[in-house]
C-alpha cells in the first residue's frame, strides 16, 4: 500500500519535477557555463574563463543599472509595505463586504505584472493620457527622466495585495487578550498599535521585506513595456540591461555573467537582512 501511494505521489508530481529540471535547473547550469564563454547565440561558445566577470567591473552601464535598481527597490518596497499594512488595518474588522474588498485589493497583484496592465499604465501616464486629463496638466510622465521611474514605482506599489493578505493573517494571530490588558493599563489604540501590533508583526514585515526586495531587484517586464529603459536610460534597470546585452547587443555570454552577478548581489543583500534580523524582529 505504501509503495502504491508513493508511486502515485511521484506520478502526480512528475510534471512539476520535469518542469523544474528542464526550465529552471538545467538552464541555470547552462547559463553558468556560458558566463565563462564568448557567446553571441549565432555562433558556438568559446571558453574565455573569467574575462566576462572582469569586464563587468569596468562597465559603467553595470554600475548605473545596478544603482537604478537599488534606487527603485529603496523607494518601491517600503511604500508597498506601508500601503499593504494600511489597507490590512482597514480590512481587519470583518463585515459582510470585507471578503469582496479583500478580493478587490488583491486583484492588482494578480494582473499587475501582465503585459496588458503595463500597456494600460503606459497609456494612463502618456502626455495625452487619463492622468493629465484628470489633473489638467501636460506633464510627459514617461518621457521625463525625473518622473519615468516614479511611473513604474507607482505601478509596483499598486501590487500590494499579497503583502496585505500576509499582514491580515498575522494580525488575526495576535491574541485579543494583549489588547485588553493594554486597555486596562490605560493604553489607547494608537499606543497599542505601536507597542503590540507592530512588534508582533515584525516577523511578517521581515518576510515581506525579503520577498518584495528580491522582486524589486528582478524588475523587468514593466520597465521594458512602459519605457524600454528610457528616457536617457533613466529606467534601464539591471535585468533589462542584462536582457538587452544578451539579445539586442548579441553578447549572451556577457549577459549570462551579468545574471550571475545579480544572483550574488541578491544573496549578499538577503544575508545582510538575516544577519541584522535579531536587532529589529521581535521573537517571543
């Protein structure tokens, strides 16, 4: 019976295992090999050792795209978490309409990274788009290097639904007795929020911070579809630069090296967060 159940389990999980191997694991090792090669897709790869990696540190575009990505993450991630927490607090109390409101606020997280939404966002912020029509302005949001990134940041913040649901779930796990004890001690709602709710939410805040930061480092589709890295490379984020290097400039080997560099950056950033976790995450 056990062997039969195990075989059934393996059969049902086989499509996922095959997909994981052939669409993730194998391409990763192939890209690792190509990162040590001079390869332009149209010709055979030629081994060059660490040449691609040493060239990265002499590439000004590498530093520029990495800085823009860090800037995007610094602004978009905290704003998204603040929006998610604010909406979670509003939707915390159960009413008849609460499930509908939660679904409505979560919906942008599902469709926000789609091609259709990116094109819609591009039209909203166009010079003759809805945003300028509503406010009576003539700002070229996408064509201005100072505002183009903020168009993408606003789209990113709008996709706060997954973080909101995590905050809601964590808030429901906080014992009501803690708030009752705080009221007995004379603490108001504002003080209780910062002395009870926020400390007990810090593990969830930490998890959201890690996941959303990784997503911010990997931003690609929105920037490509809305601005294509412009204007004047103001939104050419790291992954977009890696894509353009690999497929538009026909330097796939160098692009693979760029890909592994961002993996290293994300690993170091995540390690830093976990190393500093004990200083600001509340543990019972």
